[in-house]
C-alpha cells in the first residue's frame, strides 16, 4: 500500500551507492524483503520503472529475496516457515506455545553495476594493468 | 561489479525519526505511536486515557488523518493541546510529518505526546516516527484473528490495548485465541483489555502508561 515511498527509498540508496562506486549504470538491485512486511513486488517494480527513468538505475532489474517467517514450537522444538494468516499452534504436536520470528526484513542488500571497460579501444592495453 | 550495501529501505525516514526522538528527549517528552484499524477506538482511547492519567501527565496529541480535522476538534474541545496532520490520502504518518508538527506543540507544558496514526493495520508499522512506545489498539468487533492476519503490525507492538471488551459475547470473541496470536509474535508485549465506553480497564492501562513514561524519563536523565 505504501510502495511509492518504499520505491523512493530504494532508488535514493541505490543512486548514492552507484555514484560512490564510480557512476556506472546499475544492472541489478538485490532487495531482501520479509514476507510479513507487506510489500508487493509488482507494485514496487511498477513505481521503480517510472521513478528511475533518466537516472543511473534506469532499466535495472529488481531482484527480490523473500525471507519467510519462522515458527518455532516451545514444546517439541518443531520449526516451520509460515506466512499470514499464521497458524495458532504447532503443526507437529498441537501445542499453542509457539513463537514466530523473522519475516520483517526490509533492506537493499547490494547492487550490480556495469563492469567498467578500462581497456583502450585503440591499443588494447588495460591501464589498470600497467 | 558487485557493490554490497545492506541498508534499510526507509533509511532516510529512520534518520529523521532518530532526530525526532532526540528533540523529544531534549524536551523531556515521551511519545507513543498509536496504531490501529479505522474505528478501533484510537481517539476514544486517547480521550479516556487523558482523563485517567494523573494531572501532571496531561498529554499533547498529534492527530494523523487522511483529510478531516474531526478528531482534532474533539481533542481541542476537551482541552488537550493538539496538532492536526492531514496526510492528503497517504496511508500512514512518517517521520518528516511528525517533525513538521513539532513547531506547533507547546513544548515545556507536557511530558507525554500521543500520536494518533492513520487508521490502517498495514503501513504504519513500517514507518518509524521517533516515538518511544508503539501501541497497537485492537477492538472486539474486528475479530479475534487480527494478529494472525496482520502479523507485521502486532510484531511491531510494544503494548496492545484491546478495546470494546463489553462486546465480547455479541461478537463471540475468543480472548485466548487473540492473546495467543499477540504472544507468538511479541511475547513480552503486555495486553490491556478496556472499554472506552464503560471505562472498564482504563485505569489499569493508564497506570501502566504513567509508570512506563516515568521509566523512560528516568532513563533519559
């Protein structure tokens, strides 16, 4: 529901990092989003395509790594990955002594920028190697 | 070329939230972010809480609403200093909005700031405001399954108030099921059952809040 400010946040982090890395075009953006954090991938991509036009990040591919929430049973130790609506008890032993953790992750993990081509097109000597 | 970053998506909001908290601490104010669905009773809880708190803890209020100022007018009528923020359709308050409300607050005249977020069980959980306490208000007519369906919101709660408890039977509300849903996400969050209409449970909640405010204030001095 609030994908516009979220996308603005992603773009500003990405552009800052891309400029620090030498202002090369951004090819891919790795995002880590927990399944409980209510962010819709398609919606972010939609806003991203509009907001990134004319920037270093134009055309970059958004890669979403989803982190599932983990349910742990305090009675038998059973663990399972869960999404909303959450179960109210352990699927293995039926105990209601359960704890749900993770799934709230919400960050930019890395970006992939276009490899700078340092080789001189006339003499084919790479200045980095001299 | 791979460039590692690892930075929260809402870093710029989080930074302003941290600045907001510093301003509040500097003025000796403890802030509470009230989050709930529309109609859960955020405004009623603020009014009932203000009446039950000791006179020295009379709160100021920031009202977040999509467009209207109905709630703010109600606060003002009850003698509560209030600043209205209209989000213009935005589904949540954010840290810059709170910052922009600060110049309109009578700092020095209050120690408790209650921030009424936009009625929504999804988005407000992601946007830090700089408050010291996240309060989620649920209500019986919404149903006992809310923690299971909106886990992000309840995982963000420091304390939960269940309102309209006089209607439990009418809505066949299972309090144990509700409590378990909160506890599996936030085992340490206390839950208070209140009725803002009858006044039941409000004194206990207000006493806990007063004690919590005193605790935060002590930490900051």
